[in-house]
């Protein structure tokens, strides 16, 4: 098994213009052609979720999550529990609650509202038995404290786009959470993130694009897309001293375990790692080093 999951993408937020493809079929096709065969598309508002539900409908390999992002509270300050619950219950494709969490980097002024919203969403995740997809930016300490005090261990979850210290990674792992890395791990200035990359054990690591944001080296700066999770996977595996196949297998198994799903083996044969051909798509030298 060498197929790979993009465990966190925002399909409804891609621009669908230009090189990456003008519709989801093209973009998902590019990803599949380099072995990225399953996708979890994340929404940040209930409105986004409805868009995502439409996009994902034709594709059995696209899963969904619904949540209220801390930076979207302004769009929907009075969001209702029932509305989020009905999104989550609207389709068997919905396997998680998120993204939710805290962001004190971009919106420190809404800290109180963020904490309240996050706390309610932890309650819903516990009630519906869905794992949490947690966004925490300059707010890991508060996020972990709230997850701990509200018993989020019982529904489990993942800290997505992890950018904090090894110490914080340890606290998240102690809570039973998974830790997911984006292209940020490939950036030159991300030594602290790479320390966490080294620290997280095989049975708790995940990999994601968070596209359309955060394209990894060597495609940094362009619009990110699910295919590019390959670059991050290749970087992480080189950095941890394991093969790409091994880390692809581990991250897929972790995804299955957290979300309680069985990922179907793709019908099309997956190209061998050595011939994975992402570089040909982008006509750029392939790089696993920063
Ligand atoms: Zn996020
Ligand atoms: Zn995201």
C-alpha cells in the first residue's frame, strides 16, 4: 500500500483557474496520478460546508468535515449548534468536526468568542462522536487546556498544521491526539516545526496540504493543491530517515484509525515511488531538501 491521503484540504476554496485545473475532477485527477488517492475536505463555515458537499458528491474518495473556524466567527457570530449538527449528520461522508480551534495570531481581539465557540464545538464532537480537527495558532496552550478540561480525549482528534514546540507536541500526544504537518515543515525558517517532525511517533503523524494555502518547497508561492502533499510527504520521510512508502502507509493507517474509516485501495495501479511523476507535472526539479 503506497497510496496517500491529503488529510486536510479546502476544496471549496481553490480558485479553479489556471495551471492546477479548472474543476475538481482535474485537480483530484492530478493528485491521483501521483498516488494521492483520498482526500478530506475541510470547511470553515456551514456555508462552505454546503459548497463542499456539492463538490464531493461524485467522488467516493473525498471525505468531509464541518466546523466553524475561529477566524470565520465574524461571518457567523451567532452560529447555532443545531445547524452545525445537521451539517455533520447530513452525509456519511462527514467524518470529523472542523476546522475549529483558536487563532490568537490573526484575531487576538476575539479571544473570548473563540474560546466559547471552540468549547461548544468540543461538546458537539463528543455528542456526535466525531474527531476534532483543531486549528491552533499562537494559542496551543489555551487549546490544549480546553481540550483537556472538556475531555476531548473521548472523541479524539488532530492538531492540524502543527507549528508549535516539541513540548506542546508532547502535550497534544498525551491527550491522545494526532499531529499533522503541512508544507510549512519544508520552509527554510521552520526549524522548530522540524524538531516536532522528528519527535512525533509513527503512529500519530499525519500529512496534509491545507490547500489552497501553504504550498511546500519546491512549489512554494503557487496555489497549493492536493497533489502537492507528495512533496511534504517526501520531505518528511527523508527527514525522518524512512522510505516514502513507509510514511505513506503510516499516515494512511493513522487516518483510518482516527476517523474510523477503511480507505479503499484505488482501482488504478499506484505508480512506484521512484516513478511518481509530480516533477513532470510542474516541470521543476524535484527536491526533498530545504
Ligand atoms: Zn487551520
Ligand atoms: Zn485548513
